C-alpha cells in the first residue's frame, strides 16, 4: 500500500522511492494529486527541526533563482501508512532535480569539454553571485551538492551549512570549521576567521577543475599539500606540467589556467570575487 504525506497546507503527496538518507532525515520522491513530482525531506518529530533546518529554509526562502533549487513548502505534517499507522513529521518539499547530481555525471560520464564546463561555470557563478548579493554564502559547495534538472540546467542545493555573508555577529567574518575538506579554503584549514563569499569562490574553482578533468587538483588547499604548494609558491608551471602529464595531453587553455589560479589564491584578499 502506498504511503502519503499530508502537508500543513492541506496538500497530499504520495511518497515513492528513497532518493537519499542521512542521520536526521530521508529524501523521498513524491507526487501530488496532479502527478507533479517533487523531492521531500522528511524528519521525525523528535528531531530539533528548527536547529537542523533553519539555515536551509531561510536560504531557500530568500533565494528564488533559476539555478537554485526551489522551495515548494515546509512545515509539520502527517505521514500516513495503512500498515504502520500515522506519525507526525517535519517536512520540506523541494523542486525535483530529475537529472540527479553533477557528481554522477562526471564520475560516470567522464570529464567535460571546456565549452560544457564554461556553461556550468556560468550557471554556478550566476547562482552564487545572486546568493551573495542576497547576503547568503553556501560553505559546502561540491559536485554532490549541485543538481541538474530535466533540461540539464544546474541547480545549487543542500544549504544546511549556509550562513550570512556579514557573519553571525555582523562583522563580516565566520569562524565555524565545516564543509568538505577537499573543497575547503586554506583559511578554514588554518582555523582562522573567514569570509563566506571567498570560500565559495575557492570551492567553485575546484569544482571547475573536477569538471574539466574528472579528478581533483590536489588533496586539500593547505601548505601540507605538495600540489597546492606549487600554486601558492608561484610555480604554476610545475603544477600544470604535472597535470598535463597525468592527462597525457594539455587540455587546459590559458584562460582556464588564469581563472583557476585566480580563484585558488591562498590570500583571500587576492582571490577573485564574483
């Protein structure tokens, strides 16, 4: 028998297969009475919903953009199951990105040609520029958090680590060390206060490299990493030679090299901005 979610505003969604799951929630495919399909995050009622999801909901409500995943509704609802009985849940109904994760396209389909990378770079930068102007930074950008819709347009998703660009105290700096190590900026690795937009720019540069090559440029952006050390030590020639050797050919245009190096600057004040 099918399971349903009855929303706070009266909408009823038939729940399908699980798209993903974590410690605190499950993401399920859902459809409404008109056969429109959505992704629904469902959390049990004993989870501290406000603490867990406030950043994500606040960001989604602020950022209505073609390249940001869309919020449909959220609230407290009832998960109806004829066998297990009804239970109260917290939920978020999101636009369904039918194309799946950008990560899967790269992992399964191989590296992107530069024109395709340019297309997705533009869409990602449009979304981030919009978010930053709205006063929000993402702080966990990576291919797994970038989705593609049915027309293969990029959608930024998963705003659980989002924060105000002005900082929690309004002074322009953030201090929490979070995110994914291989996409973190050096100032986060060093435990220093940091500016949210600058760390988003660095993560975006790494994502562009991954799209172009199907592999990361280095393990992490820190002094301890030999490849990143070449970049910040003004030995870009050796950095690119090593990657050209790994590829077996030079696939990197001068424009790409210049953009990447500018986005990966060690000093955030020297890093490119949106």
